[in-house]
C-alpha cells in the first residue's frame, strides 16, 4: 500500500478547498487555466493508459458497456452536483440550507475516481486526479460559503470530500488483492465505469473551457501542456 498516494489525494482536495478562505478576489481566469490543464491531462491519461489496459485484461465485447454506464452515471450525478466537478460555481439563490445533494454526489464521484489508482503503476493518474480536485474543492467551499455555512461546517465538509478518493483507492486495493471473496473478477468492470466517468469529466472541461468553443492562446497552451505531460509519462514508462 503506497500511503504517499493517499496523502497527495487528501491534501490536494483539502488544501484546495481551504484556499477559498485566502482568496479575496475573483480568480476565475486562473481556475479555468488549471481546469484546462487537468482536463487535457486526464483525457490523455484515460486514452493512453486506462483504456488500453482494461481492454487487455477484460472481454472487449463487455467492457464498452461498463464505459457507457460510467459515462451515463456521471451525467446522472451532475443533476445533483450542478457541475462542480468541472469548475461550475452557481450563485442563483441565497439560502442557509446545506447543499446536501451537491456534497453527496461530489463525494461519490471522488470515491469512484480513487478506485483505478491501484493500477496506476507509473503515477500519472494520481497527479491528474489530485490536480482536478483542487478547483473542485475550491468551488465546493465557495458554494458552502454562499449558502452561509460557518467555517467549521465548511472544514468538516472538505474533510469528508478529501477522504473520499483515498477511501476509493483503499477499497480498490483490498479488492485487487482478493481480500474480498469473489470480488476480483469485477475489478476491471469497475475500472470501465470509472473510465466512462473520466471521459465525461475531461471532455466537458475541455468543451466548456471557453465561450463559443473558442480557445484563447493561454488556454490552448494549458491544454497542450496537459497532453504533453501525459505523453512524456507515457513514453518514459514504455521504454
């Protein structure tokens, strides 16, 4: 068990959310650049690493169905999370009500994202997920502030969100070792579901990174850097 991965997953989400207390001005431009980089990186990692691996180890006639299930599952989750996973912050109403639907859907999303990390031998994916969680946690904390939650409530919610991906990683680690009887045969099918989620998240980030589907020079550089970093990791691991 690689505990440093759990530490990175937890700290990226928790510290990313806590930064909302330090930011005093609108940093939406920087947020979009981070999202563009992470979306491109996550998409490239999915195409270069996850999809080839899962098709090598699972019946190819079956795995596509689970990828579609994951894609549709993320669409369903976003009906409750309102797109916080890819940087959307909605300020339509002022209320003191705790946004339970957003928090629960984000936690489930983060839990599922942590599951394929047990197969992340070259560590590319963990950095993509961790980077992706920084703006997501920041937006979550911003929504909680908008809903007039106090500081302690925000911190507790961020702690809950931050432990979800490590929890998914830990469960996946147990399953991959066969410590849960009969669960090993389902592992790659769960990977297919996570791939579908990653495809939806990453492509949505890229499509929504600019208004009118026009990407300016800075965002194009961020996208190319994300893909470039993924390609460097891909070629270095294959030699």
